[in-house]
């Protein structure tokens, strides 16, 4: 068997904590890989003016596979203020390195599974009659990853040629008397080929894993052109999958329905922003971001990451308190991607057993406020949760 070469990018904050825990689990399950560390994140923005250094791009081009932790992003003015003084006022602009990575490598398929583990005290419950019930949730969100509001086509104080083009639209009459310097414009751009690719991937996943429905979650009644394109392409593609029910929901209604009947949904497909919103919403029903994993898949390169942030306030706590499960589940998605599905299944089964037993729970699972005192209240450390999972393996 070929030994896999994995580019590891811990990034910022708790990314530096949870990524090594995932590697411990991959080693324990017998995954034959070599890990190549790479630079990414806030430290490199401050010192080099680039949070995604060229040398990291070259490593991903060469090895094709990446595991990513988390990054810190800040608004433009704060980012500029933290840049090395020698680099300030020289035209450097901060861009999110994970968004940049998605754009550069065209990692256009974002896959975010949201599955509940029985016994997780953070699982969604609802009232039923005089009691309560806990529905089983198994939702996979396919999010178009490179277009929409994340395409990066935007201006504050749009240049004259852009303003002139905008002014040709009848709806711009409302802004006719607004100076360009008082305008900020972000473009929501969809393309038919990108819509077709994400939609077809969603239907193929539903067919492969036995999901009964695919729901396109957009807002075509208001955002008629872009959401309309996604809906139209979904309807065309659905004809090739007659056994799978096609549903359509508006993003605002979806956020309501997900807390009424989340078990009714299987695969959901959306554009970039709405997919981001829906995936975080469903993640909240299965334990929160400590359980939220994701894959960013292109035609040549794939990068796997938890969807949580860098939480820098927790980085330096000793022992560490953060939940490593999202990062470990992201590593499972990498295993699936390279064909090591049995190893991925073993890890997920081990996680499920630890959660069901309930003897080892991180602070978030105990609904505690994060801090060094959580251990006095019964919380397990990051490393103890990993050790419990490895013990099950």
C-alpha cells in the first residue's frame, strides 16, 4: 500500500492543540502516513504579510492532502495594526488563509456531516406529550465552497467603472445620490458549472449512502438570479436520481424547521453563505462545534478541518480543555477520502462508545463555562478524551 503524505497545518489557537490529538488517533488506528508540517495563520501574517505563505501552497500542490486546525481572523483595521511595523503601509492586505486556500486550489466541494452520537448530553431534545424525545440526526450539508458571497469580489468606495456598471441596474436608483465613498458592495456570484458540480456530488452521496432526500436550501423567492440558478440546476440534476426525493427550502424557514423535525432531512445542498449557516445550525443540534467536521475537496487537492474557530483564550490552559472530537472526525473524513474506510469506521465507533459510556466528557459536554476550574467539576482534558478514544481502538 502507498504511504500517504499529509500536509499538517495546525494554524492558530486551539488548532495547535487538537491537530496533534488527531494524529495520535491516526497512529493508533494504524494509518500509514508521513506528516509534513506547514506554516499558516496569524503569526505569518504579522511577520510576513501573508497568512498563507507560498511555501505552504507548494507543499499542498505536491502532496495533495492536508489536515488543518484553525485560524484567527480579524477585521481589516486590526489586522493592519498587528502587522510588523516594517511591513505596514506597504500595501499588504489580510485575507483568510482557509478561504484563500479554497480559492487557489478550487476546493469547491465542502462536505459537513452533522450526526448525533447517542448519549451525548448536548444532543437536541424536544417535548413530546408529557415527556421528551431525542430524534436521531444524520444530515450531510454540501456547501458550494468558492463562489457566492465568499468569492471576494467586493469594494468599499467602488471605482468609477464599477460604479457606472452598477448604475445601469434599475435598483441602483435608490443609491443615485449616495457618494461612492459611502458605498460598500459585495457580489454574490454563482456559475452554472459550479452549481452542477456541488449538486451532483450531493445526489451521488445520497445514492451511495442511502439517503432518501436531497434538499436545496436557498432563497430564490428574493435572491432570484443566484438562488434561482442553484434551484434550477438542482431540478435538472434530480432527473438522474429518480429514487431520491428533491426538496426545496428557504434558508430562513430551514432554520426554523431544523429545530422542529431535524430527523426529516438527509442531504442538504446550498451556496456558500447559506451552507455555512445551515451547517452551523445543524451542528448545534448534535453537540456544537466540538463535533463539527468538514472536508474541502477539489479536483486535485483536499483539505480536512474542524469548523470551529481558534479560541485563543483556551490555547495556553494547562492541561488543555478543548474537545478534540471535531478534529478527529475530520481526520476520519480524510481516511474515507483515501479509501481507508474501515479505519475511519473504527475511529467513529470508538468515539461513539466513549460518548455513550459517559465516563469521559470534555467541559463543553458538561455545559461548563470554559476555564481552568472545569476539571474540579469533572471535565476531562483534551488529552484524556483522546486517550479514551484510543483505548477503545
